[in-house]
C-alpha cells in the first residue's frame, strides 16, 4: 500500500543551527501537507504544497515539493527553542491522507 | 471558541470496560476523522466520515465503533478495552475529505490498566 517515509526520526540541534526533515512517498502525490505538534499538544497545520517543484517560505521555514511530487522537505534556518516539537508530513492521494512517522526535534540551549 | 473539541481529555479505565469519546466541530466542515497516536507518536487514521457517511475504515477492530449523529459530531465508542488501546485519540475535521487542511482537537489520552 501507499507509504510515506519520513527521516530522520529524531534530531538534536544546538539552538541557532539549521534543521531539515525529509519525506518520501512510494507513489506520486496530488499534494503534501506539513504539521507541527508541540510536546503535549495536537498537530497544527503549517502549509500545503500542490505544484511540482513548489517552494514556499514562512519566516525561517522553507518547504519544498519535489519535481516528481514524491518527496518533500522542511528546512528551518537558525532554530529557536520555540521550534521544539514533532514535524509531520502528510501525503495526499485521492481522498487519502497518509502521515509520515514524524521527526522529533530537540533544541539544545 | 474551540474549533474542534473533544471530551474527555483524559480517560483512565480498566481492561474490559467500554468507553466513549465525543467530538464536535463548529467550523461547518463536511469531513471528520479519528486518528490514533501511539507512544511513539505515530499518527494513524482510524475512520473518516463525510456528511455522516463512513468513508474510511482502516482495519480497525470491531470493538471500535464510530457514530456520527450529524456532520458536526463524530463520537468514538470502544468496547472491551485492551491494554494496546492506550493512546492519544485525536479527532479532526476538514472542509473537503482528503484535500483540505486538517483541524485537530486537543486529543483524548486513554490509559487502559
């Protein structure tokens, strides 16, 4: 069946360092979404990418959708303590949303 | 005003008991979902309803029975609880099934002893 793989599972970075999480789908997606879940909280929608090769920015966050619409990445520049949490990608194909297993980001002060 | 609200937030119960979790959304969305998040934080879809009709049922045991009395509510009833049912259950809604952003509730943490 359709799978969405996300790596790494965990990442520890020093505050101020950059962070990237990658998402790969076994099948072509119609679009991809990214969510952030703070510790003890619930997933919150960040962004949706629809077009092949699309790049979107939200302040220090950069989201990319691959040309083949099978992979995506989220890059955070100069991490801050407020970036702590788990970042999930969610691949959409038809009416199915498949979540990756998430990347848990820890920030070391 | 909470967009997607779930009750209860915490639930501790014994194995074998039956329990329910309620979910309501005031966003006017057509589609509602139940997700299970285990201790490793994996988010797995359980059910999806569109306008009170079941759309997705992802190989969930029969002990789990969703009920949608109207499109603003999706409740989850669990019979004969097992230890492995311990998890955080998230309700979510979206404008359009499969394509719109998901709005999650705050979660219901179920602990089965």
